[in-house]
C-alpha cells in the first residue's frame, strides 16, 4: 500500500496524512500483510513559501515488515535476515537515509520542522513494532490455552526466570504500557484496586445514560492476556529492597482522600526488578481553602463508580421534585445543578446534562417526556474561576463554547470562585472582580476543578527526598508541593540510583539537570504516550542503569549494550544506540458542549492545523472518540448506545 501520494503544495497535507496513518495503523495492520512500502524522500523544505518537495518511490520488498523481530523459534541469526520474506537490510538502511534530510545546506532549515518530521517517523516505526508484537502475541494464545498458568500468581513470580516488571495502576498510562510490553521478554504483574481500564473522556456521557458504563471499560486481563493481575492497593515502597507493600482485596469507598482497602485483608511484600508507577491522581476531596468540600457534599467524575452515583443522584432529584406537596421554590432548588470547574470535564458534563434535562423534560419536544411538568423549573450553573471556560483552547473556540452552553440553557459564571460549601444543597461563591458574595441553593454540586496526588505518591516523593539527603545529593527540585514524582527525560525516577523505577502519567513530572521542572499537562494523551514509550524502552532492551560522572543524582541516557543480527539493523535504522528522551506529540483537543455541538482543535506538535466548532466539530468529536476506543468490542458498544439513545430516548429508571 502506498502511504503517501504526490503532495507538493502544502506541508500541512503531508503531515496530516502521516498523522492519520499513524493513528489508524494499529487498527488495520493487524489484519493484513504489507506488500509495498512508499518511501518518501524529503529532499528540501523551503520555509519561505512553505513548500515541501517530495519524491515518491515504491519498492516491493517486504511481504511482512520486521523492525525488532525474532524468528518463531527464538533464533536471531544473520542468515535469517537475508531470506526473501524478511526486510532487506539495504532497504531498511535506505529508508532511514531517505526520510532524514541529509543535504548539508538544509541544516539551516528551522529546527522545528526537522524535529517534527523525526517524531512522525518514529511514530510510524513504533506503530509497526506494536502491531507486529500484537500479531506474535495472538499467535501464542493457542499455546497458552493448551498450557494454563498456575492459579497462584506469586508462585511463578518468585521463581527464577525473566526480569519481573511490576506495574502499579490501570489508568491511561498503565493500560498503554501493559498493552505494548513484550511478555516474551518479561514477567509482568499489575497491581491495582480496579481490575479494568476506563475511557475517561466519556464518563460525562455515562453519568447521564447516553453511554452505558460497561461500554467504555476493558478488563486488565483482556488488555494483555499474558499479564498477571492482583486486586489490591499499594501502600508503601522500599526502593532500596525493590519491594512494594500491598494490601490485597477490593476497595471500600470512604470520605477520605481516596478509597481504602478492607481492614482484615492481608498485607504482603511484592518484590520487583523494574517498577512502573502509573497510579495517577485523584479528585480534590478536601481543601483548607474551601470549607465543606468533601465526598459527602459533592459529586466527582473520575471513575465509573462516580458516574453511576451521579446518574442515580440526578434521577433521585427529578423523582423528588415530582413528589406531591412541593412548592415551586422547593422544586427549583432541587432541580438547580451546579458544576464547579470550566475545564473539559466540567464543560462536557454541562453539555451532556443539558441534553439529558432537555430530553426528559420535553424542552426539545421530540417526544412525550417523562418529566414534562418540570421543564420550567430546571437550571444548570457552571462556575469557573478563570475569565473563560476551556482556557486551553483558542479564544474563538472558547467563545463558541460559551455561546453553545448558554444556548442549551446553561448559566455560565466566569471569574467566580467557590468560598464555602454548606452541606449538599448550598454553596457560597464570590466574584473575583467585584468581590460580591452570592449564595446558591441547589440540589446537587458536581466538582470538576483540579486534582490532588494519592497518598502513595506523596509517600514515594518523601522517600526519594529522604534518600537523596542521606546520600548528600541535592533534592530533585522538589515537586512535592505539586504532588508529582520527579523523573528524568526517560521517565526514570530521580533519586533511584539503578534506574529500576519509572513513573508515568499524571503522577510524574520531568526535571532536567539543573533543577528546572518541565511539566506536561495531566491529560490522557500524555499518559498514554508515556506508557507506550516506557514499554518500548524495555522491549528494546536498553540499559537503564548508566552512570553519569558529571551528576550523581541523574543517570546517563539509556544505551544498548550490544547489538547483533536483525537487532543491529533495527538500531541502525532508527539511529538509536542511545535512547531518545520522551517527546510528547500533541494531536489537539476535543470538547462536547451540548446540543449536538462540539469543539475540535486539531494540532500536530506545536502546529495548529485547523479548528472546528458546532455540528462539524461534533462529527469529528464522535469520530475520534470511536477510533480511540481501546477495542473493537467497546467501539461497537458505544455506537450501539448512541443509536439506542437516539431511537428510544433516555432511560430514567433508577437502579
């Protein structure tokens, strides 16, 4: 298949084509062999008129692409590389030369363009690697069926054998990591109180019944059938002994900062060779600055349990307001919904809630509504401390979001902060500009403003700081105040001397030599890319423990100890004798604003390609969310749920 045809006029079109190929490759490459590879030669980029001269060459060289492969019998010899069905060494080396700009005079071109091209090339190679890994994994499933594994996970964990990789957490980062980790090289064990991954961007839809909760989750065991899983909560870590203290069993929800395990559950120590910390963050369940902020008084939207609780709470209010003997004032209070936080979570929930309320009260008059008598008594208020909602979007999109929300009946109050929460039905807000206080009587408060670190994350940070002080090393620009574990550019935790621990996702923050913090946004995009990056770092067998004579606190760049056979080709093609640091490729942002409208801001790195609002943005929003689902099963379920809601209306049963 040809990847790219002749595109000579706009560089953006080339970049979009490559980006789309990268995003779709995982879905399609698993089901077909690649017989042709389009080799694109970027001979010269003229930044003055924004033109790329592209020469398209196609060679029929590889029925099956292999970039970091071994034979099925485990052999890896030089002769196997030269078989007709394998990649030609010459062609692979030429591929690297073609894509890279080699003309000396072109080195004066703007560095941004070269970096972006290299990142895109790496993404394509990484996607091919991942697809081939999944194909090999699928082929081994039949053997695994014939030879079932031991019932006790820890029996094989304590045995001598392959290196042990312990993954903490099943969120975006942890899920992406276990999907890509090569279990033929490592024994992988996952520890988490939750035995599934949640597609969190669709929790707002789940909380109003547009999407069913089981349609956006994937079991950890289904994510990678060769990974072992233990339900439990990590309580503490000893980086010197390489052990995690784990309390086995399921969590109980409490009013504390996070869920805690049942008291009588057993506590054990689990050793590891490499630990990957991806526990994420939790909602702000308490604050000294906001009295009354607690799980008892407000709803959150961080998990499936939160979405179920919120859905039941909204239907409870509708039923309660329908009870006889109520005054209109009482009904208005019950049906006033306050959402605090104007980021993507708060805005999308307001949009989904407005759709739900408009449907069940008959405001859209598309069908006979179950709560039509309450249509004039409902109110949704969005409280945002910043001057605009969705501050990460462009100004014109922010304005479109506000207009869309207000068009659906949402009252948007910006430059307003919450001062005090009084029980479940009242909160005090104050305007930042005029300082005027206002008390809002309501039926429900949804808190979508900010996150806070888990207790285990804070414990780990404290242990690392203590270890650094004991060794006479400077503290790693303590990120403790921000609740993020300091990591280097390769996601290794700073202060762990042998590189045996990596941290990814929302709980980590990069600190470069010199103490400067370079924090990425706490988004699903970042977490998923970091998880896959760390897995590939391990799959390609880089040595993580490299001394740095210049700075004892920071390890040197991960390097390859040796390379032979196909592996040498793999390294030479990428030019990766030394591992590249993690580089985040921003693909843009999406947000649903209600009424069949959404915002879509499509980017490629630092370059903004285009943005759409309204129904066109909504089409793109739905398309991307379907494509980004983690399995064919969840894609079909989400599509069916959308169809079901459109045809049969809202489900207002309370269960």
